[in-house]
C-alpha cells in the first residue's frame, strides 16, 4: 500500500484505502453529480489518478463498488425499518413506502452497472442489477418465504411486481401525490391481498 498523499493521513490498509476512495466518490457525486470523474475523486483524496487506479483499475469498477456500498446501506435501512413487523403483507407495504421515500435521494445507486448515471427505477426497474438488489432485500425481510410456499421463482415474480410498482409511483406520484399514510392505505387495499400462501396445503 502506498502512503504518499492522502491529504497527509495515509490509510493503514488496502481495505481502508478502498473505503476512503468510495467515500470520496460519494462526496464528489454530492458535489458534481453526474459529471463526477476519476480526477475529481483523486483531488478529493489528495492523491494521483494512478493511486486510485491501483485500487480500482477502471472507472466502472470504482462506480460499481460505490453503488454496491449504497445498495447495502439502503437494504440495511429497509430491513431495520420493518424489523418489528410480523404480518408479511405489512412488511412488504412498509418496505415499499420506505423505499418510495428514500429512493429519490439515493443518487449513488445510479453508479451501478446496467443502470448508468440515471435513476435506477425510472430507467431500469427490471434490469439484472435492480432485480438482484430486490432479491437480496426480500431475502433479508422478516418473512418466512418457505413457510408461505414461495420458491425462488415466486420471489423473483414478486420482486419484479414490486419494482414495477415502485417505478410507476416514482415516475408519476399522482395528482396530487399521496402522503405516506395515504400510500399505505392504497397498498393495503391493492397489494396486500397478493401476499398470501401460494402452495396448496400451506398453513396460514
């Protein structure tokens, strides 16, 4: 690990170096938005572009790592938000309402591959990247999918449906837009009935 630069405070390990590069990338996205480039990140860190390339050989790899950190953080927050809920339908509804509130501000997710520097749900709700994030999130929710009779393909279908709904709500929030409480009631009326045991003989 090289110690030159780093604004006078070199990282103690390669892992710390990568984490600081990702944090600097986020700071640059906050400042410059879609125009962020690797030179901006290097300047933020007080290092050369070659130093950044040493840890992330391509800009795509750097943006992928930054988007992945943002995705993990979002999933952690969703899971924490619904941790005390028991009813599967309420878990899904509250997770959706939470995502509707958070996603418009999740600018780092647009750095993920197959999304580009645009909104992940407006242009790529069912892209492989979005679907994988959805699967990871749903697998971590406090829902016993197996007990409900859901197999992997069933979860994929539900993830796709919820992503398409989120895409629609974000692209056109309504006129006027619903409040969070109104959104919950709407989803309870039209989405909750979908979250039911789907295998014959599965106990309710």
